[in-house]
C-alpha cells in the first residue's frame, strides 16, 4: 500500500453471509486491472473508443502517470487483499508512453496490488509509433504481451481506415514485436471498403507468415458518433463479409489456431487471459480517463456487483483525480440484471459455459431462469449438429439475436432485450429434442457485426 495510507479491510469471502442484498458469493472472483491511455496520434474514422488526438506538444506523460497512481490509490479499499491475474494497457495508443513511464506505472502497481507471479501484462501498440528501443524498453519494464493494431497490410485499405502506418511499417513492427516478446497479438479487420475475398485472405496469409501466437479478426462496422457514421464508406455486402469470415475461420483452424471467442484465435496456451476474464464475468478495476470497471464487493452487511466509469475527458480526469474524485459514474447492478450481464459476456465464448460458472459469477442459481428457457426453447429449432456455438450481437436499439451455427448453415432467432435472461436458459437446454430448423435460407443475416 502507499506510504501512510490507512483504510478498512473489506473481506472478500465473509463465510457465505448474504446480508440485505440476498447474494452470497462463495469465493472471490478473479481480478484484473485495466489502465486506459486516451491519446492517439490521430483519431481513426471507425473508432468509437475514448481516444483523443494528441496535441502538437505531445501528451502530459508525467501528470498522467501521477494521476493513474493516485486513481489506483483511491480504489484500493475496494480490492484489499485480492490478487491480480492480468494487467492491460489499452487506449488510445498506450505505446505513446515512454518505457520509463511504463516502468514507473508497473512498479507503482506492484507496490499496491499483489500481482500473480505469472500475471499477463499486455500493452496495445500502434505500428506507426513502433521503435526498436521503445519495444525493448516496454519488455524491460515488465510488459510480457504486446497487441499490435495492424488492421491490414494493404496500403489502400490502411489509408481508407485512417491508419498512420503503411504496410512496410506494419511488417517492421511485427518483426520487432517478435524479437522482444514471445507472446503477442495481431489485430486484423475484414469487410473493409472495396475489399475482396482474395484480398482479405492475402492480409491473413501475411499475418500468418509471422507466426503470431494470437490473432483477433474483426469485421468493420460503422459505429455511432464516428467519422464513418457521419460519412459512411461503401462496404462489402453481407454475403461477401460472411464468405470472408468463413474463409478466415477455416484457414486459421487449418493453421492450428483455436477459435475460442467471437473474434479471437489462439495457439495452444496463448488465449488472452485478460479478455477471458471479461467474458467469464470476472472482476476488473479500471483506471484512467473513461475507464470502466466491474467489482464484486462486500461492505460488511451485503454483497454488491458494482460498475464504475472514470471521467472521460483527459483534462477533466486529471482535475478530478487531483480533487480525489476519479469516478464519474457508479452504480450497483441489480440481481435481476446479472443474468443479462453474464450472458452478454459469456456467450462470446465459442464453447459456451457451464452452470457452475454462471452460479459462481452471479451468486444466483441457474434454476431461477430455467422456466423462461423452456418457453423460449419452443420457439427455436435444434440444429442437426450437436457441436453448436452461440454468439450474441446487438442490432439497433431494440433487438438482440442469438446465432446458432452448425457445420454448414446459420440462422438467427430474435429476442427482445427484456428476455435476455432466456439466453442462459437456452444454452442449458440446447441439446433437448426440438423440431428441426426451417430450411429457408437466411444467409443475408448470417453473421455477427463486430
């Protein structure tokens, strides 16, 4: 803990007591730390993250590092005694920080939080900011996993996406990452303006030539409040994007990668532990401008799943941290909403989840949502292949779709958001005997937008 700091220890597992809230978590949930760095060289037109183009004079590195440490100090009473399994520096472009700044931050984190000996520590990096000495300095500071936002190796597509790097810089950055890190990820996008199926596969083959331990492959989508939303580019049709996704999945399977999450592919032992913690509804503390967090806390009388958001604007964040108020919004998650929140994360995992995980992460019995499942199960068909994956995507403000994918076809079943808890019920009874699905093609709606 910081020098001179005092506080009350909040017990993590108070012997099954339920208190007023009715929840009774029997064991501490896994805990991760997310650190947000909000600056980029320039804002990409498709990006809806909390990122801001840096000023000509650069970023206020020293002030921001000090604010991050102060933010962490303020949050410590919520996580006393809990061990941290992963740290993720996201953005923005965290690789704009110097190696010295990363070293200072990681030293401060280790001094205040007990990190597991094999903790995964990831840094997102932009190939346009890659320098050999900086990557080496990141590794020396304690970062052990790098995530590179390549997106494409085609210079035409890179320009259309507003990326600041070209194809040569992308290749150089990957070579540097491989030289300093034995664990790294490459981000690729498909469904780009003017992209063809062969072009998408050329990007994939180029990425595979570097033998990355992990690949994230996303379909480009037009998000609200972005430059692309204001002036939409012409994107490939849905059927072509579906063909791209199928071809990418097949090629990566042939190359020995496990498709373990909607957009994530990994070599054995290289799945992203930090992201898996999100998808398995673990806890995470988020610090930095606009960072979100989800923490399971016990205040001495009751359990609560609490969500937080830090101040988004960098200047406002710095001022509020200095005033001792880094959190802009905070609320408890009602027990009735926990099934929805769990499903929104867990159904991203291709293998689904088991009942024990649901009950451990929500402190709710699965039987509480089974009756709703039985009603919904009557409305869907059972794919003939038993190895089914379930993915969830949001389409607009009012509808959610559950995608059932077998070997050779896909179809969607629509649910209102108010019936979200039924997703869990459906996953538990998917193997029950049901009529075969309708044979009509629904190919035009057959893929999840990222």
